[in-house]
C-alpha cells in the first residue's frame, strides 16, 4: 500500500513548539497524525471534537475528556521510554533511523 500526504497550515512558531514537545516524547508529527486518524477510524469522532458553537462553549468536563483521550493515544509510545535514560532514548532513536552502528 502506498502512503498519502496530509497537509495542514499553522503558524511557524506553533509548529516549532509542537515539534519540540513531540521530540521530547520520542515521536514526530507523522506518528501523531497517524494516531489521530487511527482514533477517528476506531471511534468515528475526534478526540477533541468541538461543538458547532464557539470554542468558549466547551465545558471543563469536555476539555478534560478530550485531553484524556489524547493522552491515552500517546501512552504506548511514552511508556516505551519510561524506563530509559536520555542516552538510551537517543541511541534507540538513532538506531531506528539507521544512523547508529552496532
């Protein structure tokens, strides 16, 4: 199966800040987008679905539920690194990219 490209527009500062967070988590934008699409397919809705009215209408409970859903999508990837120190994480990431000789 061939891959397809997904394109989104956002401010450069937001992209850079988001990429820094993803990097710390050991992931990247492509993995996050794939996780979100997997969630959409499995649940038929967005983990942070907004109502038709203003975003100000979101209740504290709906925001908490959306954040919990997003956190749940990331747990398997985060747990993989939970027992590793920074050097081990870096080595694993370099090895995964084929940049580390054993």
